[in-house]
C-alpha cells in the first residue's frame, strides 16, 4: 500500500493541492475523514443493546476527505482502489505498468485462494483460515522481493509455524502445502508444529516427541521420513500415520514433492478418517454405547424426580413443555416450593454454572433444592408476587422498562435545542463546515469571519492590535466593517461584538475555502461565522453549541434523561417532580455521605411525607428532568411530552415516527422494544395509564399487570415463565385479557408454569398439577395430574370437590335477619386521583364491598379518602390538604376505631414469626418469666426472646440456622 500511496501523491492534482503520500493513508490525520478517523463507519454504543456500526454519514464509507478523493489514478480514486478485489487489483496494476511492484505480490494472495478479498477489507472481519493464510502470504511476499544469487551460497530464511492448519478446510490444507513446497524450493527452511496427518505425511523430516505427555514426555521417540516413523513401534504418531500411508494407491489429489515434483506424498480423499484401525474401532464403540443427554428432555417434558424440598414428599412430576401448566392445591400444599424453589431455582443455578466463578460471586444465588434430578429444564424467568410498587421516583414507564429504551432513543436520535434560544444545537466536523462554505460560495461571495469578542464591555484596542500583528486588515464590529488602520477605541461601558475578517470565498476562489475555514475555526476556537452579500449571518461550530447565544452542550447521553441520576434530574426537586415544605438532602453532604446515600435517604423520607404536602415543582413542571434534557426533541417531541401520553396514545405516537439514514439503523432495535411493551399494556387493559404516572399511585391490580408487562413484554422464545398467582387483584374482565396474553405467550413457543387458584385459569390450562391432599405436613404429594376433566374425576382432589360443588350463597341456607340501617358513613365530593366528585355512603354494621374493573378508583376511594378521613375525624385533627381529596365526611362519630389492612409485608426481619407478629409470643414470654426457676435466676421476659441478647443463641443470633457464604457457590 506504500507504493499505491506514492502513485497517488505523484498525480498532478495531488501535487497542485500539496498532498503527500501520507494524505492517502487512513491511518494518519491529514487526509482521512475526521469524523470516522478513516474507518468508514461509526460505532454507536447502545448500552444494554449490542453496539451498532453504521456507515459514516460524512464520508459515506469512503474513509477519506472529499479533496483527497478528487485525486484519481487512471480513473480510480483511492476509495475505488481499496474497493477492488485482489484479482481485480492484479489486472488493474498490470494495465498501468506496476506488474513488478504490485501485481506479483498480490498474485501470491490469489494463489492461496484469497483473490476474492477486497484490498480495503478490515482484518477483524476475516475468518480464522483467511487470517492464517494472510500471515503466511505476508512473509512469502517478502521473500519474493529478495534477489537470490545463483551460485548456491545464498542463505535462506527459517519459518516457524504453530499449527497453521487450524481453521482450514481440506482444500485449503492442500493449498498450504503447495506454499510450503514453494518456500522450500526457494531454499528456505520450515519448522511446523502440527497434528494434521496430511501435513505430517508430506514432511521431509519428522521429529516425534513423547512417548507420553507431561512428566512422561520430553523425549525424542523417532526421527526420520514418514516411512521411517511408521516403523517405530512405540510412536503414537507412527501408528496413526501407518493407515494414511497404506492408502496411497487410492488417493486422488497429489501434492508434488520437492525432489521429483510428484508422489509419493499425496492428500488422502478422506482425511477425517485417517486413524489407526485398532484405536478407531475402540473409540467408535465407546461413542456408540455412551448415553446421550438431550437438553430438551425426553418427549418434550420437564421431568422432576425425587423432590423433597420443604414439605414435598419425594414426588415425581412431569411438566409438558411449550404448554400452560397450572399448579394448584390448598394453600401450604407445596405449590410455590415446586414452582419457585425447584423449577426456577434450578434453572437459575444452571444458568450461573455457565458463568465464571469470579462473576458468580457477585450474583445472589438461590440454594440448591433437595431433588434427585431435574431434566429438560429451559432457561427460566420468575414473576413472583411482590407488594412493593417501586421507589418514590418509579413511574409506569420505568417499571415496564419502556423508559430505558426511550432514554436510549432520545440520546441517539434526538436533537439538542438551546433552552434559552430554542435553536437546534449540532456538532460538525471541519470537513463538513468546509463543504458548507463551498456550497454557499457557489451562490455568491461569502466572508469568512472568526469571533474575537462576544458581548463584552471595554475599549478592545488590544484586540485590534493583535489582529493587525496577525496580518488581518478588517474587523467586523457591532454589525459594521471597520479597517484596522482606522480603528478607534470603543465605548468602554457598552457591550461589543467583534469578528475578524479572515478572507472572502466565491465561485472563482473556491479552492481557498479549506484554508480560510480552518484558520477561522482555529482563531475562534471551534467557531466561525459566514456573511453573505446581504450580511446574513451563519454560525458554524465544531462543538455542541448554540448558534444564537453560544452556549455549549455536552454530547447527548442516556444518563441525561434519567431523573435518578444527577446528570438528568431537576436541580430543584431532585427528580421527584414534586417539592415539599421540608427540604430533602439529595447531594453529597459535608459529613462524608455520598450522593447515592443521600438520594436513597431522601427517597425513604419522601415515602413518609403526606401527599397533601406535595406540590408540583415550578422548575420542571412535574417532568422531573432538568432544562437541558427537556429541550431534546425527536421529530418535535420531547421525552417529557412523550411520557405524559397514555400507553395507547404513546403507541400511536411511536408508530408515526419515521427515521432515515443512521437514525433508522439505531431505531430499528429500539422502536420494536417500545412498541411491544406498549401493546402488552393495552392487551392487559392498561392503555389508559400515563407513562409518567408515579408507580406508588397505582392500585394493586394495576401494579400486578405492570410487573407482568415488564417481564412478558419482551419477545423471547423457548423460555420457562414461572408465575405466582398473576390473576390476584384483577377484575374478571381484566382476568380474561391476561389469560389471552398468556396464551399468546405460550403460542410463541414458551413454557408457562402458573401457581393459581383461579377457576378460569385452570379451564384455560393445557395441563394441571394438583398438590395436596392437605396443607403443611399433610401436603406435599401429587394428588392428580392431567387436564381439568382428569382432575374433576379424581375423588381425592379437594380442587375437584370445590369445582363440582362451588360455594353457595347464603352459606347458612338463609340470610340472617337484620335491623334497618340507621347510621351511615358518608363521603361527599371525593376527587382524589381519578375520582370525579363522588358521593358515597357506607352502612355501619354491615359488610360493604367496593368493586369495579382494575384502575376504576377502588384503592383511591379506600386508602386515600375513606381511611384517612375517618382516622382524622376520630383523632380530631385537621389536615390542610383534605380539601383536595374530599369535601366532607359524616357519620364517623359512630365508629370507635379504624384499622387498615393493606398489602405491605408482615415480616420485618428474618426472625419474625406468626407468634411475634400477632403479639401472642409476648404473653408466652411473660409466662416463662413467672416460673419459679426463672425468678430464682432473675430471668425477665426479654430472656426468652430470640431478638435480644441474653437468652438467644449468640452463634446464630436467634435465627436457628447459620448461613455460610460460599462465594461463587450457593450459600449453605
């Protein structure tokens, strides 16, 4: 390629532009494209997706700047030449008289079968075999250029190869052997480490080391020709080589020898079967009799044998793959143990086994289940029941993972606008700016200016003197051209803007555009101005800066759109979208606490602040983001405008987006991920939810479906999904929608194991596993398996009995007699969240049920209106924010107390038990403390608590078990 660059540099057009050979190198900075650094493509980092490599938008994959590409060698530019194949290049160079210098070295590539490679093909795209041959050709080409004396006294080279046949096809091996013969014929020596029998049998001399490996090796077993090696009895190589040489009469492809140019060493027609017969037969028999293990299990089922985890009683279960399987039974019968502690835990453990021990120590591992064998288990995903609804900053978009893809989409395809001027901000390379100047100059003379002073007060005489010393003669001051010779000091207390006129470019002097533009950008530190004949002003900048006010911006990064990151969060509200009367510490504090620690502390504090205290942040208007992030637009839409849309409207919006060029390549991976999650939300009846809605304001049913959307919205196939009662909290209408979604997920080729009590889910299941017959120690057995009809026919199944004889109302045969309701609790004007000025009455002394489809306002009416209203009325306290939730509550005086039973977890520590939770254990401890022995020893009730020192076992700290950390193995 050095000779090629010299030929281009010698062309008249290159000499006229002052281009040297280095300008035609894509490894130097003088002639290569500045945007892609001569690679022809750009790498776009996609964070959690695979990085993209797209064609450079500036050079369009040509690697060089336009003025370099204008130089041609016999009608071909440097890019055209690099785009030729080796065979095409040989023909081209032969035509222009460079056969000796270029065609012959390239001919070696063609000889080894690489004539199809393009001269500019990146080396990292070559296969292993291509790379191996290319390295050989490089050394061979160097030997071709050495003039060897004919007197026989010239010294040859020594070539050392380490298993050169790696990655080569048999035909390529034959080609490699021809090259070896060519080197030997020219007087060079070759030493090869090789196991390939076809190479070994073609050697002039073999050195066989052994006889065994490790300490039993390191000796010379045999030395000589292939015919001599096969006669050595203790040579393993000789035994395997013997069968290869014995079939020489059947060989068809000949590799000429150095002495005669023909036989006896030839390529075998079936080299893959070249083994010693006795060893070959033994190996073949062992392979035939060895047991075969199939990843998919036998007959497409997940087989569990000998499951004894928790209360399971050594059961065997077969679960069909690619079907929806429901595990049902009484509560405590072992359903979750079978589904999560065995199926999911074993699936996760097997996945972690594929990772290195170093990586495994950073992952929390589930304990290995007590089971004999689990076979046919595909990759597993668990969707458990969780009471948490996300952190204080969590939204519908973040929980469903839609926001992760949105952030990446806006960072890679968005356009930054200046928050002050609302003008688009872009980054340009010098070559792009030069092209812009050349295009403008074709329509009339353009003055190229460099900014010196921008809106700054002062006399500025020093600026004028500097410009004069640099050889310039004209300044552009406050919109007027002033010759430097006539400069007078300016008004001191008035802001002035000064540019220096670097030069003028027009159609006749267009070749001056590059030098003038580069000079202006150098003086202006990356910024230059262009003035046309009408004094219309154009700003050009190599940096991300506003053309109006000059404000600089950093390149767009996904962190900019994260309200959980200080890079993107609103400075006033810290990313909450709300502010309170009290201050929440969100930055690094003086006492050494990190930003993360303070952020977590602020989020925990925000959880306990009453909603009535919060008001919308006046800075970000509830969008949670800073001004820079809010002024990034994708086709006119900002990210906060997008998240303000409902899932249905957002789906229609994303469908309308049209991308081109590089942005189309980027969006091809991102948009489908967003679309399928939004469509899943619509399928499960959540299309009305705004993407920016806080997760803590969702009802239980909405939260359940949101979690499902996050896990099931991906387009995976061949996965085992383990779900824990997904229909909890759903209205029957929404339940049917969810079941339709699960059916569609199964039809994609996934396996579903659902722990469920819902009758409709069981009717839609392909297979049911009924555990029982009772709960706890009386359960843990497989009562019945099969379809719903098979379960109903089983007389031992409690599930079958309940399905045949469902609960009848009234349960006692007749309804009890009740007096007329005299007292009511009435709520007037309830308008929290989506409630629309409701007037609701609840009878006192009766069972009242609030129902409605998921998201209709049930949780809001119960938890945000009724409970706080009655509580505040009983406690005789008034809250300033009550007026925003309801107008009036009456009848609470007829109630003695109000208790709320919500879905929050009951176990606060790992030592919590049912006895401690319901306070009965306090009475038990008191009884033990009153025993005579306890009084003699001075034991108080705390002595019998496993939560306090003194009476508990100090080794296990009252847990009863000791957890041993095993690093990359599951804890035991």
